[in-house]
C-alpha cells in the first residue's frame, strides 16, 4: 500500500499564492508519476498537473503560467506552487501517485480563494 498526505491548503484572497505539498510513503518502489487533481462543489474531479519520474511536466490550460509542479530528488514528494489564484481555483485538491500498475489518492486539502 501507498499513503499520500497533502498539506498547504487554506483561505487566500484572489491574486494570492499557496504552495501545496504531497508526501508519499509505503511501498513506493516503481513510482512512475505524481500529479494533482481538484474537485469543486458540484463538479467532477479534474486533472490539474502531472510530473513524471523523468521530470516531464504538464498542466491544464487554465493554470499554465500560474501553477508550477515539482518533485524532490527522492521522487516521493510533489509540490504545487499556485500563484495569481482566482476564485474559480477554489476546490479540494487531491494528490495522485502512479506506482507500477496502481493509482493511489490522498484525502485532499481544501483551497478557498475569495474575491
């Protein structure tokens, strides 16, 4: 089993910044990629950003230029630096890890952006 723990969520005003972190532990041999998803009230969960074990990154269009995903040298921690936050970024943000053939999810951290 793999455990993922997110941190860094909170309440900020529009235009502000937050940094989310996700630490993976457990049976993480074979970790291939980590990423962030989010789910706003009444909406489906949507992909935000991904970084692979080869340090390849990708972002959904609406966050390009504002969000930056990164990983540490151990390849078991992923961060999401969020700048120029907008009210529409308000959501529960979930960390995802791909380990061998399995996907694992964190419990989520709430980001609220006020207007």
